[in-house]
C-alpha cells in the first residue's frame, strides 16, 4: 500500500484502449510505463478535490504527457479559503491551474464511455464524484463499509454536506460499483477499494441504519479526535495550484509556507517532524507567530 493508504484509479475504455487517471500521487512513472507498454492512450488527468494528505501529481503528469487536467468548478472557493490562510496574494483563485472545471451534472467522454460529474461536497467544498458506466469513483465520501466515511472538518468541510453527498451516491442503482479513495485496513485485513451501493447501504458502519442527525453527531465527534494530516499544510499550497510548486521568489528559491497559527494546534499530528513541533511550542509561549519552511528548490 502506498503511504496514507491512498488509492490511484485508472479507468479504461476497453474498445479504444483509452484511460483516465484519477487523483494521481506517487508511483506515477511506474503507471506511465504500464500505459505505454500496453499501447494505451491517457485522455484525462482527473482530480476529485484538492487533497490534504499527499502532493498531487497532476502537474507532473501533464508535463510528462500533455494530457488535460480537470477538477470540479468549486475549487475556486477552496482556493480562496487557502489563499487567505497562506497569505498567497499572487495565487489566481479562478481554477485556471486546470484545463477544465466541471459543473454538477456535466458529462464528458473517455473513448466511447460517457462519464458524468456529480458534486459531492462535505470532505471539501470542491469534492466531486465521477460516474462512468456501472462504476462510480467516490473519493473521500464513503470508505469500505468497515471503515465508514471520510472526515469533514477541513476548512470548508461539512458533516451535513457529506451526509447529503452520501445519500446521492446511495441513490445510484444497487449494483453500481463504488471505488473509494482510501483504505486504512482495519484489523490489518487485506487492502480493499471496491464495494457496491447495496453493500454500503446494508453494512457501512457510519451510515447503515443511521439518521441524518445521528450521522452528523458521529462524524463531528470522530473528527474532533482526529489529528491533522501530517502533510496537510505542506501539500495544500501545491495542490490548490494544480500540483505546481509555488513561484520562485526574488532570491531564486521556492518555499513552502507553514501557517502555524492559522488552524487549531491541538489538531496537528504528533507525526510532524521535530522542528515543526518546536515551532508550535514557541507559538504557545508567545515567542513566535509564524514561519516559512524552506527552501525546497
């Protein structure tokens, strides 16, 4: 399993040997080698949302392949949220970092397959799902039934919105195959990534038999106990740029900024490196109000 139990999905259109790449992160060169060695054509690089747990490979993949990138149009709202947090005055918040911004209900083609976009907010404001044939790629909404659902406490997230997005997914035909974005292998079981609408309705531990209000209480209580993803503050400043690094500054270097006092410090994971923990202690003592972590190139 890759770090953070992240799933990368490739959806083929068998007749014309076309593929799309969803939520790419690590192992990109290995998968590109597979595509090339099997004479496949990559048609789209698709994001479901700006990710908080890994650095997006969308920019890298586009540079390597020239294939267009796409994401949901509400990414502009997410960009505005994080532009304020990072104080990025130079960041365009118009989604122009991607080649196409999808609207709810919009369709596009992958070879002969028609793909449909559905807004699925909750985990983030900009989250979307892709329904392609008898399959739906549902990112961070429902996980495998024994893992429940995705967190909804990031800036712009909402447990109430997540509940509605899950209900929309569960309104698909019962045999629809659902491909999730993560699997944390509870109990050490084998990694899984595919379920069905019927299976989720019957077995999902956060949803089956739950009312809207009970789900919201459960989700919000669980989120309060979760640490912040250890790469969140590092990765989002890249991911809201479509996977591109921040611009070179006047000294010829690029920097990743860490807004230490912008989010609740109790949410920051113990897995953060020691230097960042020292910065947090300095903030708590009143001797430091922020920092820039870099350079990286």
